């Protein structure tokens, strides 16, 4: 199959629109429509359902989509190897990451990376654990940076431990201590991250004899911080987030201490593109300068 046709098909499906895909990829709408028709003729069956609101893959298109994405990733790697041999610094890296990683780590990493590789395109998608693992399984990202990737269906490169801290309102009785006993959480009103953003918090709460009363849920870490500051309950958030965000709530370690392992996930290191492997080295160096390494 023609790579350009495959690329156009994937982008049209992702955008739900042939016209939007044509505009982004530099084709006319009729030109891209002809490419899609030609691709379907090569396959021998339709790949898309066309509706008044746009397009979506049919059942056959859904079956082929992961394989076509894998083909595009392989082609991207081939082009980057060729560029590397020629001495060029081109390519594309798609990264799925926690919002806190994307906000507080990636800008500094990208600044250093871009000095050496100014023509590499970087695409960052912020999401929770479940969505990151789906993206990786569908080969829609070259790498991910999040917590809990050990044992998943990709190679895991540990980066550092990140403490999980109890966040309590100013003036709260627990705010006067040096730490928050884990069992003390059972008696408190609790503000919970929304599903897909709550994995590490659930891991902590599952150690209790009984969960605290969940009075609110929010998908925004910053909303949770401000709700705690207003005395609406307590919560648990990561040190990576709390050390960068100015607030009046009190962040304390828990007793016993709780943490998470942040790391990099990549489908297969041996088949990763040269630029992806280069980028991983920049991530490792950046984190190593700011966080103690994980003990062997």
C-alpha cells in the first residue's frame, strides 16, 4: 500500500473529516477523496463510512487501522535512520504524558533537545494512565512518560520515585504535624481525582481498613488544590505537581511514606527510531539532574 495514502487515511479518520485532513496534509479535498477511493480499491473493500457529519472507519477499517499505524511508525523509523546516515536531524516524536510531566518536565527537556535537533517535530498529548496505555497499545505514540508502566506490554525505563503527599487545608489539625498517619485519612472528607487520573491515589487508599468519605471528585489537579485550600476536604497529590504550584494548602508526607515510580514506556527499544532513543537520553539526563536515581 502507498504510504501517503495510508497516512491520509489515518489522519482523516482521526480528524473525522476528509476536508480537514486535506487542509492539514496539503492536498485538495477532491485529491484526498481520490486517494481514499484508490486505497479502498487496493484493499478490495470499503474502509470508511461517510456521513453528513464526516467520516468514521467501518468494521474493516477498524481492523486495519492498528496495522496501518504500525506500518506508518515503521516507515517513520526508516526515514529517520536514513536521515541519521545523511547527517540530518529530522523526524517526529509523539509523546503521551501525565499533565504534570508535560507541564513541569517536558518544556525544559524540549529546550535542550531542540538546541541539538531543531527540525524534529514533537507532539505531546496529556492524559491519564488508562488513556496513555491505550495510546501505546494502538501505536499512536513513540513513548510515554507516566507512572506504573512496569509489567505492561511495552519496555519500561524507570526514572525516579515521586512522593505522594497528603494535602490538607490550612489550619486543619493534621496540618500541625510533620507527617499524616495513613490511618488518619479514614476519618476525613476526601477529594478524589476522577477515574483514569486516580490510580496512585487508589493504590494508597486501598491500604486503609476503610476508605474515607469521598465528598468531591475533580479531573483537574489545580481544582483539587484550590478545593482543599478552601477547606472542602483533604486529598493526595504528587510531589512533582505540588512543588511547582503555589498554594496555601499544607502538603505533608504520609506515614508510612507513599510514592510512585515515574518512567518512560516505549513499545520496543530495539525498534525505536534513532530520534526516539536520542530523546529518551535527554529525558534521563534531565531527571537525573533533579531527582535521585532509583536504587537498584
